C-alpha cells in the first residue's frame, strides 16, 4: 500500500469517527493529530487541507461547545503543516500559506507553548523574522497580564527566536534571548547551544560564539556544534583558525559534513586565497564528500579569478554528472567563469544548452560576459531578449546595459533605458560610496 493510500485510509477512519455520535472527542483528536503529523512528515499539504475541512464541518463534535479546530493540539499541527514551504515555492503562495496558519492560530482559544512556537517558527521559516519576534513579544505580554494562562517558552520557541535574530543580524535581541535561556536553565540544550553559536557568528560576535562553544564539554559537541563554530570563523575571514578547528574536529573522531567544508572554501574565496580554496576542494573530493551547489559556486568563482579554464571545465563536468546544470545560479556562475577565462564558445554552450530555468540572473550574466569582451551590441541584444521573455531586469542588468550604451555612443537610447529603469521597472539608481 502506497504512503498516500495509508494516509487516505487514516483520513477515512477520521471521517467515520466524526460521523458517529460525537462522544469520543479525545480519540478523534488523537486520530487527527496522527494524520496531520503524517501530512507534515510527507509534506502533504493537500491532504492536510482535506482533514482541516472535515474539522470545520464537524466543529462541535462533542455537542457541548468544544471545538476541534480551536483545540490547541490540533491547531499546533495545522500551523506547522500550513507553514511548510518547499524551496521551489515562494511569493504569493508563501503568503497564502502563512495566512492559513495565521487564521488557525487566531481561532485558538488559549494557545499553548506548542501553538506559539509553531506560529513563531512559521513566520521565521517563511521570511518574516521581525513578525516572529513581534509575536513572541505579544505572547510575553499576554502571559504577564494573565498569570493563569502563563506560557513558558520551550526549546523549540527559543530556537525559532534565535534563528529570527540570526536572519536579522539582531545581536541585541539575540543576547536578550540568550539571557532568558540561561534564566530558564535551558542553556545546556545542545540544539539551543548550536543555534546560539550560529546566531552569534552571523551577528559577528565571535567571542560570544566561542564562549558558547567552549562551554560545551567535548563529548557533548556534535557535528552541528563544530560546523557552526567553523562556519562562524570562516564567515569572518578567519580561515586559518577555521582550519585549525576543522582539524581538531576530525581528530576528535567527528566526520565533517558539507557545512564546514563549504564554509572554509567560501572563506578562502572571500579573502582571495583561491589556491587554498581549490586545494581544500580537492581534499573534499579525496575524502569522498559529494560537493553541492554551494561548493560548486565557490570553486567556480576561484577558477574565474585565476582564469583556470582547465580546472573550471573539470568542475563543469562534475556538475553535469551531478545533474546540477539545471540550477539557474550555477549556470550564471559557469557563464561568468567561461567569460573571464576568455571562452565565449562555452559561454554560449551553457546559455543555449538548457532553455529551461533561464531567469533574469542568467540573462544578466550573458550581458556581463559580452560586456567583458567589449561586445556591446550583444549586450543590447540579450537585454531585448530578456525583456521579450517578460523577465524583470535588476540594477546589475541596467549597469551592464547603460555601460554598453555609453561605450558605443547610444546617448539617446541610454537616456531612454535610464527612464525606463525608473518609471517602468521601478529600479532605483545605486548610490556611490
């Protein structure tokens, strides 16, 4: 029996339970909770919506005013389900799912910590970290004003809040939440500690990150702890220190995942030590680690800077074997690498070899590639092609376009494009430092 068939069977069981005399409220809630957890595990939002419709239809299942939809347990599962967002989705769809989660949350009579945590996490995971912190503040106020329904933050809630601070690089609130964590005696929780390290690293507070990391006993540190600390050091160009910690991690018998490898490779590229970046990449391959999108982006940038065409082609072959050539950002980096290595034939091969997922970034990369080789007429050609496909130019796109107009003396066309940038596309000029 397929996974979906099992879920549908469970849904039918819920329907039958709800269709009875409505006397077994607890068992129905348990069935619904189990079903919704399955939907979360399989990211089956559509089936979850079917279950939610059933809940609404049989809202007063025990006949005494008890609402299943407003039950905090069921509500918490619904919030977590509706907040799910796959990497391929976003925009208005993301907003719609947040709206669904918000509606469920608003109907809860007395949200418990799981409901609050679910909603805060939903906001954070869907690109609304400020709203996540505002919601926590609301929870705190309501708890202070109503001691009978006081909600004490748990580890999940603190992790969500710390991730929000990390996204915002909000060190002030990050430290405030850290203080609250210590006061609640949850500062030994490994998940919270790992998130604290990442948050402090993202906010540039390396001493605080090191303090949390150092406060963990060696045996308590897991691969996430080590990776978070290594990434924090590498992000701030302390690559030698990151490598020393990387070696210490391996000496402790902990096999690194891709995170520390990628972080240090990226760090070397940022400080323009491209040879070290490529050397570490080779070490990664020798360790039988499979590079991912992040790895390839960094090493291709290193090849671009060194004009290492042969190395770049080998990496391109690896990308093709890994079926990552459809990734739009990687393709734009490949175009940039080949252009800087002087190979316009392969620039066109990358661009025309995969017609799908040709977004504005790829078109802009093509414009930049031809601008690099003083082929300004082709810059205008690709801009027109980009617009004809209904894609939105960025500020970088217009820098390429206006530069091309300037070089070939198209003053009036340049003025027209500048006015279009402001009035049609709403792109504001970049300010000079």
